[in-house]
C-alpha cells in the first residue's frame, strides 16, 4: 500500500523522464547540418497552430487530460495536465508560437545597413554554408545566401557573428530582422523585390516597343532594357549569342515576360529561361549586365551535360536543341507552342534515288511528312513529301584555291540571293548519306521569323575546316 507522498514522487519522476526524452529527440532533430532548426515560414506555422488547436479541442471535448481531469486543472496528486501537451509537442513548439506572434515593424533601425551594390540574385539559391536550397535567405548587407532564421540556423549565426541584421526570403520575398525575428514592413525595399523577381503586366509588355527609354544602374552607367550584356562565365558565348538573338523575337519575348503563360509547365528549363528574359528586359536593374548562371545550370541538367560551362559548343546545335526542348515542354494537347508559332515553316522535298520504286509513309512525331508520289523516271525513283523546319541551313561555295593577281588570299563574297536558290524548287543538291540521292527543296510555308544559318564548319578525316566565304545581306533590307 503506497502512501500519497510516494504516489506523488512516482508521478513527478515519470514527468521528468518524459521531458528528458522530448529534449533528446529535439536535439537529434537539429544535428543534421543540412536541415537546421529553422523558424518555419508561414505555411508550416499555420499547420502547427491548427494541429495544436485541434488537440486542445479534442482534450477539452473528452473532458480532460491525464486521469480524466480537465486541461489546466490540478488532479488529486497535484499534477498539472498541461504537461501532456508539452510532452507531446515539446517545449520548443511554445517558443515557435511566441516567435510567430511577433508583430511586424515599420521602424527597423537597421535599414540603413542595406547595401544594394552587394546584391546579386543571378546565381542559384543555395545556402553558402550547407549548400541546401530549402528556406534560403539573402543577407541584404553582404549579399550572401544562408539557410533558415531560427536560433540554430546559419542566417541567425551570421547575424550574430557579422552584425548583419536584414534578410530577405528568396521565395516569399519577405524581409526579416535577425536575431530579433520580426518582419520588416517598408516600401523602400520594393526595388529589391523587383530585382529579385521582375514582374511585368500585360500593359507594360505592350508598351515596351513604344517607350524605349534608357535606365541608370547603381554605378551611374546607362543601359537600354533588352540590350544588356550577358556575362561570359567560361566559354559560354555560344549561349549568350543564342539568348540575345531570341530576345529580338517579339512574340517569344512577350510570352516569356508573363509567367502565367507557362505556369502549366513543370520544366526548370522553361522557368529559368523566363526568369532570364524578365531580367534582360527589366528597367529597374541594379546593374547593366545579367549573369545567365541559373539558366546554364538548367541547360546542363536538361541536356545531360551535352552543353556545359567550360566547354565550347556550336551555337547552331545549341539553338536547335533549345527550340525543340522548349517546344516539347510547352506544347499542349494541340501539339503546338509559341516556338512553332514563331519559327515553324514547311518545305516540299523532291528526292530522286536510283533503284526500285518504293512508296512509303515517312514517320514523324507530328505527322507532317508523308510521301505523295513514287515513280520511276530514267531509272531514278522520285519521292515527293513535305516536312516541317525550324531553321534553314545555307551551303556556302568553297573558297578559291589560288591567290589573286596581287599574290594575296582574298575572302570571297556571295550575295544571299544566290545562296537561297537552294530552296527555289529547281536547284539540285547532291547528298551522299544515308544513300546517294538528288534533292530539290521548295519553301511551301514561311514562318513569322525565319532562322538562317551558314554551314561554315565541316569535318574531314583529320580536323575541322572553316569556310571563310561571306554572305552579303544588304539586298534584303529596303533602304
């Protein structure tokens, strides 16, 4: 038979053991440096508050907590049933609830420490310490990225060590003061939010061509939105020239300036391309150049490192891959996209081959190519079919083998009109692979924007040859 004092001692020892287990579990939860004890953002806080509220209501409806006594009341042994709440959710949940209830402030004393010249949001959103991309904040004083804002987070530690107190969440765009933990409400920070995530309305997109005004960067230099430079990270000039060319296409530019147009796509490449387009055309940038670092990382992942930083590639191969990949990620049930609307045309191809009559249907994903004729003329089999194209390759004439009368090697020039005769439907082009044949090409339908590329580089058995012949383009302009 136990006395009342012995029973009270047993209950108190059980409560101490429960609290020790909760503390041990909480310490183990923050030992992983990649997932530190962060002050979870608003969505997680709302879920936690809702869960705590439901537990309280359940215990209140059931008539009590431990041993059937109501919550907050003392039972016959002198125990308070609020201990069950602490044992279930831990003592830290109360601390997080108190931090989430800190009222936002408009009179933050550290706003004068914000250094806009140190801010650069063109790089990937990874913590500079843990390399995690979850819950990342940018220090508005030094520009570095850190994870979390709780007491055990890297941003909290940086605020104490370096004395930098103003941070912005790279996803929610909310500004906080650390280590105090309150949200900063100030309209003077809106320019930073616009640089982090440029925004355009439909009216602003329509007025881009009409209101072309120069903008001024923080260093005092002037730049024209849409004509800013792209940083050459390391042998990435083939990407820069492709991006600058595509930014001149008005329908494509207007499509990617509004994220709602491609929010149905889950491809990171599409969203990184849209972000890069908005940064290039944004009139409120802090600097007169843009770094395509995030876009290059998405290209490396999507192409399985076929195009990567530090390795020179052919711009023609890159733009062909980029257009086809963007179309595949953007197309809807109609099998069409903004890429096809801007660049897709149609060719009629007449193919003459020696051999037997073969009539077959050319297989294509979009069912555009089909044989319409198969007949034998003078021992040659003639096949006529149509095929779509996104760009046309022009064959340059070979350079002369001998020097001119002045004993100098001249660079030959040829009018573009002569090169385009390949697509008049009469000029015969000899091909060797996959089978010897004579080809005739005729443009049936022109796209809105025609992409032409000259095939300058050819591989032989030993090295790559470059054709220096120049194409004269002046004839096609109405001056």
